[in-house]
C-alpha cells in the first residue's frame, strides 16, 4: 500500500500593512513563499495600520493575530530581538535617498554639494520616529523632524514643518503615485547615500516562517527570478530619478551589526560603482 503523503495546511501570513500596500514588497513576499511549495499553500493578509515601532514590538511578542512579516531597514538592535532574512530586498536601494519637497522649498537646495553645505543651509529632514534613518541623520548632525505615522509626514511637509521628506529611491515613485498631489516634487539634484540594508523580519521564535522565507529568497536568487523582480519593480524608478546625474552625499551609519555593515557597505559600493560607470 503506497505511503500517504501529508499535505501541509494552508498558512495565513499577516504582512505589515505598509509592506502589503507596496506592490514591490508584496510581490517579493509572494515570490519567496511561492518558491517553497513543500511548506504548503499560503495566503497573505494585510495587517492593521500599525506604526513601524508598534509592528516591530508585536513581531517581537510573537502575536500572529497582528503581524507575522515586516520589511524594514535593519539595525543591530532589531537583529537582536527579531529574526532577519539577510537579503537586501531592493538590492540596497533603500540607503539611496532623494528628497520629496514642495515647490516653495526647491530654491533652498541650490548650491548644496556636500554634507557641510547641507548642514550650513539648515535643511530639515522629515522621517518616521522609529525609522533607523532618524538616528543616522542625527548622528551626521542633520536636523530631523519626526512623526510616528508615515502618512502624517506628507501633511507636515505640505505645512513646511520640514524641507525634505527623504525617501528611498526604491519607494519614492510609488509614494507619489499614491499621494497623487502635483505640489509634491522630487528634488532633482541631491542623492543621500548610506549603508542600510532592508530585510524581511519575523519574530524570534517563528523559525518556520524564517526558514521558508530564507529558502524562498535563495531559490529566487539562484533561478534568476529575484533579478527579474528587481528590474520589474525598481528598474524604471531608478532610471527616472537620474541617479547618475545627482550630487551624492555619503553619510555614516554606525547602527548596523557587523554582518549587516558588511552587506550594507558592499551593496552601497556596488551601487556607487554602477553610478560612476553610468556617469562616464
């Protein structure tokens, strides 16, 4: 009598709402899960609208009713109380930042070519209160205005509470499509750069999901579908932002673990090298 093959039950995964609403991150999580059919069928569910800090706290608590997976920038602290899948989801692009601005503030960015120029101009940058970028910018002596909710920051920019909402080149085009506001512009000249890998994270005890995502990402890299994903979701945005024509200001990021610092520096250097080739 042939052995009965057990089929794993269908698994629901609660994805942090900001990632669920991002076409790229939603597609990447689905890709990694689809590459691991031996773990069973899956369903991706949108989480409640939690702030980033709250989402990471719930992940750490292991509350699967609220969130199972989140994609955020890594820090040494986050890697201590969560489980990272250490593959930069956007090829390292999150550490390349451009400024979303209003037309009134555009003139303030003229003549900025260095970190010292940025400081001397007193450019205020808006960021999420719990985002690693906030600590990185402050460590580099740049004024930062924060709020715990991402959506509120766009309203603060419109009210001139700060001059620049710094967004990753892998996310800014989608941001502005969602906002659909002709008075929000991408400043054309500057590019802030720092090593900051962006990983998928799960709870520390959720090793089954961690193993599935890790295996799925590795298979996607090996069979080329991860490269197709990067080109499909980020290729056009990178080209539209004219990164090779921008003035790059490189900032230090002292908040990475040794492993992620190595990953971050390697991806940053690779991206800088590619931009230098384009600029020849």
